[in-house]
C-alpha cells in the first residue's frame, strides 16, 4: 500500500455496493470496465479510494470469504488510508474553523487499519456491531416512522417544502446550542444520555463537545466563538454538520420510513463528500444531494449505481487517467 497521497490526487468515495459490484464483476460487464478504469487511474497516481468505518461495518454482513475479497480490493487502492469517524472529523472541522487553521486531507483521513475483515474475530465483532446498530435505529425511529405513514401521504408544494427545510435546519441546531451555552456558563460538561428503549447512548452534541474540550482543549472563549457562529450561520460553515443536518431534514420530510441504512448513508456522506472529487451513493441520496445543491457546494461529482450513471462514471475515470 502506498501512503501520503499528494493533494493533486483525486479522492474517490466508494459506497459498499460499488466495492461489491466491482469485486464480483465478470469481464463482460460495465462494472468490470469501471474497475479496470479505476485501477488504471490508481496506477497512474491520479486517484485513491480511502476505506471507511461504514465500509467495515457493511462488509461484515457478507460471508467471511467475501469480506476478505472486499478488503483485498480496497487495500490495493486506498493508499493506506481510511476516513476517520464522523465525530472525529466534526470536532476537527469545528476546531480548525474557530482557530482559522487549514483543513487538509489529514483532517478527514487516518492510517488504514489493515487486516480487519480477514481476521475472524474482528469480522464477527463487526457483524455483531452491525446487528446492534440496526436494532437501535429501528427502536429509535419507530415512533416517527408511524407518523410518517400519515404525513408523507400528503403532497408538499416546493415553496412550502423549502420553507419547512429552512426552519427544520435551524431547529436542529437548538439542542447543540443549549449544550454549548451550558458548558460555557458552568465550565463543566455533564453528559446527558439519550434513552432508546432500555438502552442509554451518549447524546450526539455531548460527544462532539467532549472532544472539543478533551482532545482540542477548547477554552471558554473558543466555545463562545462557536456559539456565535452557530447562532449566525447554523451549521453552514462546518461541512460534516451541514451535510448531516441537510440530509436528516430531507429524510424527515420525504421518507416514509427511516432505516439504519439511511443513518449509515448520512454518516458516510458527511465525512466523504467534502474532500471527494467523486462520490458513489444510491439513487435516492444522489437525488437529495443534487436537490439541495450539496454537490455544487462541495465540488463533488455524484454517481449512483443506475444504468444511466455507470457509463458516465466509466468515462469520468478514463478522463482522470488522461489528465
């Protein structure tokens, strides 16, 4: 595996479906042609494809042998990198923005932890973690999914939809602001767990604030700057929070049912979209990203696995080879 990808090298985020389809592709398919174009672009030092936490979790659903084949393929094109977790990326982005530090590949990437899916014990632990995640999301979203059965049967005019989206994006910053203001006032973070069924999990805002305090050593003055930033601009200048907030609002308005897969998609896109020149995701997520202008905002070409997109993806990879 190579390391230290130069900034001129294009980062490509591969959704799990793309990895799977390329690994199992036969030589008479479009996915085989895409795989060949991608590998050639990598050999020419034009692209690299970091792994991700979501890739490990989802790959563990496959058989052990298939998981190993996924890992071998990603090993060859990752340059030895994987994306950091969403919380790590978010806290680093906040710190860099408030302190006016540069955002680089290292903000998003870390050394790739090789040998995960080819290790039986680690593979099994990931499989268990995936099942637990699905169960937790199912319980957490059960009440709102029941409500969506009724509300999503109603059509929303585009003008009203945009107003709803703007309002909901602001509302979702309130809990974060409340926790920030409390910590700034008292100087102490007293974590509040969210209850899902009989299970308690850390509040998302607390996790971010805890990292800001303990990892980035945020002062009260810096917390104050962050409070002013969120009040004035919501999450617009913090890419991972901006993307998550937008997609969660889209999910709340448009979806009839929220699943663990939706949350996995949002997490992968929140960390992968800002530094990727190309991002592969499903048709629904692609539609949302384009509708809300996130592709243009972050300068990323979005492709899905549809028959219409795949030839264009192949062409784009071939053009990268020729640059």
